[in-house]
């Protein structure tokens, strides 16, 4: 019995991604009033993969709040399979420095929840 050679899978990503397991939140809607907590599974400079219940319907565009990095990303949903979703970043916001009024509810959520979710050293 001979073994078959390993399949030659082609990597389609333009950039390497880093595995993480970080708390996040997706936010959208009027005044960012619709939200769901999620786990950020991996990140690259241009996108992320998150885990959240497949029952939660994601819109085509939303905000991804990354508590540990103190940033919010404006994202475009690229794919959804079960409890996983992939997205591309359109814009990155440093939450400690942003003055964008559209992000006021995002900054408020970050300030309220970040102390308990920040990196523990």
C-alpha cells in the first residue's frame, strides 16, 4: 500500500494572519444600537475572522470593536459560515484618540467594558 502525496493547498491570503482569541463586539445600526459580543479568532493587517452565533445576522458593513487593542475597525463582511465570519477592514480607529461623532457609542462601550477585558500582564 502506497501513501498519497499531501495535497498542495494554495494559500489565497495576501497577508499572513495571526491567531488570537480576543474579546470583541460587532456594532451597527442607528447610533450603533445593535450589537453582539464575539471572539476575534484571527487578524491580519487587512481583515479578521470572528466567532459569533450564526443566529445573529450581520449587515454588509459594521464596526468591529477590539477591546485588547483599543481599536475599532470599520469593516465589510466578506463571508459567513456557521458561527464564523470573515471581514475586510476599511478603516482603523484608535479609540483613545478618535473624535468621530459616529463612533461615540463605540467609544462609550469600550470605556465601560475595556478595564475588565484589557490584556492582563
